[in-house]
C-alpha cells in the first residue's frame, strides 16, 4: 500500500508523486517498467475534466452516435495491454499527472465501454490499482448491465467511485444503440449501484435534437426512482459519417443540422448547440430532486464528498451537506511550489466569483503545465496559465 497519508501542501504533493514513482518501481520488473513508460498514459496531458484511462481498445457496442471510428479506433474491443500496476506506474510517471485524493480526476469510458465482457476484469483491475497506489478520484461511464455483485465489488474497491450510467433514449435505443444493453437493464444497473451504497449518476449524453429532446422527463424520473442521485447532461458531436448513419435509419436530421456550428467534413467532429435543451433538462432534474452537474468532473467530486470552487460559485452543492470544502488559493504557497520547480510566478488573479485563477508563470513549459495541473487539482479551481519561456 503506497498511499498512506494525504499530502497537505503543494510541495508535499510534489514529493508524494516522487515517492509513489519509487515505490511502484520496486514492484515492477525492468520489462514492465519499460512497457509502462512507453505507453500513451505515461505522457499525454489530462483533459479539462481529468485523465482518460482506457480499459480496452475499440468497442463492441457500435452506437450510431459514437465518434471513435472517426478517431481511428475500430468496432470490436480487446483489453488494454498494461497490467494494473503498469498503468499506475505509467500515470505516476506522466509529467502532468497529480496523484492523491485531491489529484487528477480519472475518467474511464471515453473510447470504449469499460465493462464489456472482454474488458470488465481489466476495468476492475485498473480501479483497484489506481485506488490502492495513487488514490485519485475515479469515475466511469457505462452502458453495461452491472449486477448487484458487480456493484458491491466496485464499492469494496473504491467506495467513492463515481458511476455515470448512460441512458439517452428509450424510444430509439434499439436503432441508435442496437448492440448495447437495453435502457431497462441500465435502469436496473442504477438500482444495483445504489443498493450497494454507491451514488449513481444518470449520464444523459448525447442530447440529440429532434430525437431524444422530448424523452428526458421520463428518463430523469425513472433514473430518480431507480436510485440516481444526480444527472450530467451533455451535447452531441457529429461527423459526416454520423449524420449519414442517422439518415440511413430514418432519423430526421433537420433540427441537428440547424444547430450545427458548421458543416462537418470527413472525420471532423462538430458540436451541436443544445444549450436550451440542456437548460430544460437540468431544470426538470432539479424540480424532481436530482443534483445537476454541468460537468462530469463535478459529479466525480460529489461522490467523493468533495467540492470545487466552481461548484460553490454555482450553488451546485455546499459544505453543509458534509462535503469537503476546497482550500482557498494560497498565493505564497503557489510561489514557493513554483520556486521548488525552478519557475517564477509573476502574477496571480482570481475572477470575481472566485472560481477561476489566472496565473502568469515564467520558466520551462512542461514544468509550467505540471504546476498548472497541481494548482487546479489541489485547490479544486479552474485555471488559466499564461506562460513565458
């Protein structure tokens, strides 16, 4: 067990990262270490809402609105080649990754379904390794059927894990998600997760204008009845191929095209403006007693009993609910951490609502990006780094 004490300061987090790397190195043979360090998880930057961890390559569900084919992946999944220990070591060595309970968010399910028959044991293995050796908040999104035994196993591995259960349509599921478990099975997954003591979140993404934008009241109410505590709603991205597939199965794409910011060409992904629909969804969710999370990372924090400054500014949740309040931004501590890394902080400003920090830093680019991730995760605040090299 590497994770023993929660790091309290920025410099302690930096030292904790080095300790984790050393401890994990002792547990791996040279070949495993080389394999981990060559892997993409060891070098890519986190997304705005965390580090995506891949439990497999490709996906068996082949949902029509999915864009992984346009990213170069294939239908048909195979388990990711790294072991759990190797994955933890790869992440610990990533120059932008922050380990620990207030570290980088972990997100599983971005380019494959984590709990496919072929990948489910890999998912459990990765969750166990990350929880045990790194301690980061973990979230997964799934369309799979999760039994009560699965849910209890997840709770045992990571009691705060953030389960996002994707249900976007009931009426069109057999056409849009023909190979995925039915919505009824996914509502049962929510029930099983709740019975096991977890806090399941409905993942209503993608919102498809003209298709599922009238179904949301039923979906929200059934999710609430099954035991969901909140909802994350998200927009649709389309490519030329996705629009073609929609039209091929008889879906009217007129409303989708009307909301396009531009016409997609080839594999280009273009966002659909669904702000008005998302607002209605979240209003209905609040009216029936569901928590509403504008971003998935906020749901991850919530299930781990944490708050971020943007959540406080938007009145999404409060520390009166028993959630851990984020520390106030400490200018002196940031300056000292920068100095420790060989950087110089020239200016730190907070937005009027206190939910975003704008920081001017001079020095090495990689270390500057690491410091930015460190500040964002430790203080649980959005940041904008203005760097000079």
